[in-house]
C-alpha cells in the first residue's frame, strides 16, 4: 500500500527562470507518495479529465497526481533506496519515491504538467525527460539547460505534453553514477483520443544492469561491460511478476532500455507488431511482424499483439547470459572432462568444497541447492510445474487464460494443459537417425589431459 509524506520544510522552489523561496511557497508543493513494495501494483485509473487505459508497471506502480488549476502536479523525490531484486537478494540503490526505478508517470496528450523534484541524495542531480518535445530550459541537462539541483532543494519542471507515446526519465547530472545506481523511470503519455489504437492491457517496464559482487549490496558504478545482474524494473527472475492476460485481449508491452547494451526481447507463442518508439507511434502501414524485437541502448520499443493462444509463454531477453543471475564470466569449460580425481585432490585442501560440477553442462545447477554467499542469487533458478526452469535475470512469463476477468492481474497459477498437448518421453524402439556423411564425432579428452585451474600446480596431481 502507498503511504504519503509531506515536505513542508523544503527551503526553496526553483524554476528555470529564477528562484522563488519562502515557507508559503514550499507548503504548496504536493505530497510525495512512496512505496517500497516490489510487487506489481494495480493500474491507477484516471479520476478526472480524458479517459484512458492505464498502464501496469511490472513490479512497480504509477505516481499519483493532483490538479491545481489546469496543471497536473506530481512530486518526485530522489533518494537512497533498498530494492529487492528477488527473494534472497537486496541492493542499496538510488531511486525515486522509495523505489528504483522510480514510479511511472502517466498523463494525456495536451496536458500541462508541473513536476516537483526534491533532492535527498548526498550530491546534486537533475531530471531529463527522455524523448519529449519541450522548452529547452526544462530538458534537465545540468549546467547546460539548468542549474544542478543541490541536496535538500526542490526544483519544478513545467511543460505541456505535445505528443502521446512512451518516454523515460533519468538524471543528466553525474549520469554515470546516478543511472548505475538505478535512477530512472518511465513516462507514458496517452492519446487524447480514447479510440486511438486502444488495448485491453498495457504493460511497461525499464531495463537496467548492475555489477554487484556476491555477498555485497552496492553496485560497482564504474563498470562498463561486465555486468552480472540484468533486470527488468530492478528485478530478476524468479522475482519478476508474470504478465496475466485474458485470452483474446489486445495487449501492449512497452520497454525502455537504460543498460549499456542492446536486448533482443523475445515472446514465445505469439507474433506481435512493433507499434511505438520513444520517437512516436509507428504508422500502421509501416509496422512489421516479429517474435523478437531488439531494444537499443537509450531507446524505447513497444509492441502490440492479440493474445489468441492460452498457456504460460516465456518472455525474455534472448542473450542467454542476460537470462541468468550473478553470472561469473571466468568459469572454465569442463564439458566432457572427468573431474573425479581433481575433486578428491581439492577436497583434501578444502573439505567443504562440495561436488565437482560442469562435466556434463550446467543444467544440474538448476535442481541443486548449494551453499552461497549472503545476498546472492543462484545463477539459474526458478521452478515450474515440470521441474527446474533454469533461468534468471531478464525472464518472466506471459500467462494467457480464458478465465481471467477484464481487470484481473493476479497470477492465475500454472497452465492446465489439455490432455495430449505436453511433450513426453517415447518408450518404443527408435530408428537410427540419418546423419550427414562424414560427420565428425566429438573427441573424448585424453586420459592424461591436464585440467587447468588458476594457481594450480599440475605436478602434484
């Protein structure tokens, strides 16, 4: 549930034109809702103005607003937060209003918005409204278009929303640190015409990446390439909620990417059409069918589909390392290598080392529960109705059901497969499959093969 707090003691309210100070002005700042819940919150339905289908933020929420004259007023608070990536792991991040990423902002094309930003960080900040057409002094680039927001101060941004679409917000002030610490969010501008490309369910999330060493709680903000936690709304599987969808619904999924690499996002079981970017709506005559859409760095992609096929459909980044947790990138490949002798030798030095793994691949890790450092998640985890799912990171499930009510977003549980529609073991004799002439057979490792481990003295074994 959302709680509210007032910032009546704010010392100043600044605009791009000048400083307006005084307790009376500070008292006019709207309340700043906050939440620390990592669960997907129900959509926030509009209570005035044009009607629209509100978005559902995956493992997030929408920032409430209030009307003051003909302005919609919002209040963002930049502050340190604790975010649960999945049960068993939390991180100390920076975000907005109790969470990282911050709450989704929703408004309507043509609205005039007034967004107060209070800085509770230990350093200055700004907010850039990514992809939006607005006055230059409201663009949020510290030092270039506005003064930086000092700690303890409140700035206000005022502009009219000229175009509908899917946008983001993030700092342009010590950007490397603040974005690496989780400061970002989504900004949805709905069309004023309720009949413009309507959908029944509208999901949104933003992608971010972190380098957090096993057992630690703080991201390495100077990392550029070697990330080990790939997140949707700063959550990883199995902590990412599913997308419940009623069969036959028209569904939109909006995705922002503020990581340092692209993400080919793939949905099983359906075809979709790419409908929107942060530059605007793709004309219907220019849309193209896909099952995977690449989301570049610093960009937004949205797709629309009709949920025709019931089931539990995997939805994930198709870069395989991005669907894993706490990925170690210096692990040697021991497939085909018998490590029995090595395990015995190592166990003499470290009796609690456990069993040798990796000789047949890494699938066995999904079913095992091995001791791990505190505040660390298994690389592959999650369990479905048929056993280990062996995933992590940017992975969840779109659950298409006949029985869902129109505004029901609760997890409907595992899909009940009709009889005869699940892949199963074949017990009868199987003919030898054809092979290409001269196909090579993988060579077995030599019996005296030396197994390399960092710092290992091979002469002793």
